[in-house]
C-alpha cells in the first residue's frame, strides 16, 4: 500500500490544477475510487450482495450459461474468474485453490445437509493452479472442469455437488477477503438435463389413450384392414433448461431398444398410484411392439413407432369400464445418453372411450322428458310429491302411489323417483320406460344418479333394480333380467354416489325397436328402498371401433 500512499498526493495536486478545465477531465470509468482489489465475480449475488453460493447450471441461453458443455471429451466447463474492483493498468496473477474448509463449517452450522449437498470428489474435477491476467485487463477467466461420466454414473442422482474455490496469493493487488471464495453448487439432475439426451415425448405424464380433438390430433390410428389400433409413440433428443424441455436436432443417427417394464406397473398398483379396481396390466396377447427404433441424423422431432392393439380383444366385456395400462421404455442407445426420467411412458388405455369413440348425444332425437326438471302428466290428488312422467310408460305395479308413480318432487328437485317403504307401498316388478326405433350403431344409456338406497343384499330375495335396454315394446320381468343374453342391463345398488353416471352400452346391427328404462322389485319394507335420477341420456358413437 506504500505505492498507493505516494501516488494519492500527486493525483490530488493534479486534480486541483485541472479545476475548470474540461481538457483535464476524465471519464468516470477512468477515475480511481480508492484502492483497487481483486475478487471473484461469482462470489457476488446478482443483487449485488455478498454471497458465495454459485448455482450451476444457470443462465437462459448459450450467451448467459455459466457453463460450457464439451460432449466430445465428456467434460463440463464451469465458468469462474477473478476481477479487479477498480481501474488500473497493471496485470496480476492469483493462485487458484480448493477451499472445502468453508463447506465443513456450513455442515457444522447445519446450513447444508450433507445427505443432499455432497462435496465433489477430487477424481471428478480439475482446476488450474494459477490465473494470470495481462496488463490492461481487469478480468480473467478460468474453468472448473467436471467429468460428465461420473455425473452420469447414477451415484449422485438427486444430489448437489459442492466445491469451494478461492483465489489467493495475488501479485500487485490485495484480495477482498469477503469475496475471494466461491461455493460452486452443481445440481446433478439439472446439469445432466443440459446435455442433449434421448427421451420419450410421451413420458412427461401418464399417456392417456385416446386423446385429441380430431383425426389430425388423435394419439392413435385405426388400421381397419388388420383390425388394429396403433398408439403413437416416439423418441427424440432434447435438453431441459430451467425446467423447459426443448427438442434438438440429432447430429448423429442412433438406435434404441424398445421393451415393456411390467415391474413398474406392479409397483404403481401396489403403491396406489394406479387403482387395482379399474387399472389392469395389459396382457401380452393384446399388443405388439417393435424391438428397436432407428432415428436418422438431422431429425428435430426424432422418429415414431407404434404400440399395436388388437381390436377384437379390446372389445371384450372383461375390459369394459377399465383402463389397460402398460409401461413402454427405450434403452441401450447407440449414441447419446438416455434421459432416465423420461425414458419410460406409462400408457393408460381407456377402453370405453377408445372402443366407443367420442359420444354424440342423440337424446333429443329419440327420448322425451329425459333431464331434470322432469315434467309430469298428472299428480296424485291432494299433494305434489308423486306423479306420472310425461312421455314415459309405467306398468300398474310401478304406479304404486294410488295410481301414480315414476315422477317425484321434493328438496332434490323434480326427478325420476321410485321409492317403496318409509310408509309407501311395495313396487313388485315395476317397469318404467320409453320405446324407440334406433338405426344400426353403438349406443349408451347414461344415467345420472342423485340418490340410491338398497339397504339389503339384492340377491337374497329382498329386491332388485336395473337399468335395462331390451328389444321390442316392453321390458322383461325383474326375474328375467340377469343372464338374459338378448338384453343389455346394469344392476345398481346402494354404493352409487350422487352425481355418478352409469352406462349401459349396446350395439345394433340393423334398425331395431328397443325399450329403455328401469325394472325394479321393491318389497316396501320399513327400512325403505328407492332411487332418484336427474338425467337419462342416449348417446351414439359413430366412430366406435
């Protein structure tokens, strides 16, 4: 500092002599404001406050990334450096050292959790021993070189590798002790995401089939000639920067193997991530997959392949109302690395939606008085609780309220309402329906429930209730519903929650007269039996398989 003490009086005299003379003025960038000191820019937070934490990776694009990828040599170059805090024409040098004593103190203080923040092993990195900055320059850069292969080993997945790096033993200047140490904090997962890696675009979330609004966006195609549904899958290369995945053109061609991973599905079923009641592992007899995919060089979106499903098996009654699930993975790339987080796609095939296709509500064409508030064609005299439904046919047994039945009005609204017990008469073999003639096609009767109460075992002779679709102008008796192969039906019970929609799906091969409605056998015990319905819709599925 003796040199600076001698210079200051001379500079002061010069400045006094230049007062009032513009020719003697300097730009602010060329003026000195106290003693210049050396520091590490990475030890200063973006806000300007002192912070030794230096997260890697950081930046939004190649012009601002604080690292450089060297895939050819399998290295990551982390940008570091030293700078001078003020103007000077003198060059300088500093030693570059590891300062892990800083990390030990942070562990001891509980600031860092050693289970997550792991000191970078010496075998993984290299640092220069010295940085020299030539005369006339204020900043000099050096790099922490990290071995990418060790990062990719899997030993550090989910970890942050940390390393203290400091500058010391300067020439010509002093070091600012508050800003001479940088704590490099390399997030392993984020750093690996910065590499161009192979992934499955469908793997970011459960891959629901079918999806899409029209044939141009459907995630499947139908091969009528071979009776197959082909689910669209693919592999591509890309990077993830700040949580955003971007496809990259692959400079090299590559291949990946394709396989299923049934263990993944079993674990998801065991953990409850998948519901064993509705999610079923897709049987091997139902699908085919290619064993390998080849991707030519120069592809921005990679290449596609298909999971082919057998339509005949998809239509099996055993899979109705179910999801068939399958884990498809890519492996063993011939070039590039895999992104392990995006290398397996969980496919969930909604059988009803795929087999039947998009629903087309045709209720207005065929069904009358089918949604709440339902209309009545007459009420039981002296009250407004019970009545007959306009446009519906009810047999004598169903009109159990002194010749009225099917319509009910109370606090839940104006509904289809069948009840026995609670002081009301029994409904033995009651029928409520409409009869229509439908063209050939696939249909469903969709019933929305407000309430259902059958508080005994229906098969024990205490009563039964069904939604039924039957050919002809009438519905079968209650004791001829189950096991009747000429009709379609759904048997309901007390487990139906408010708002639940239940379907009866049926297919007609030619124009057919059918009756659609309800068959019940309510004994009218004191505990009561009954249900309320707010909607009775007829859907057609013109794109059904």
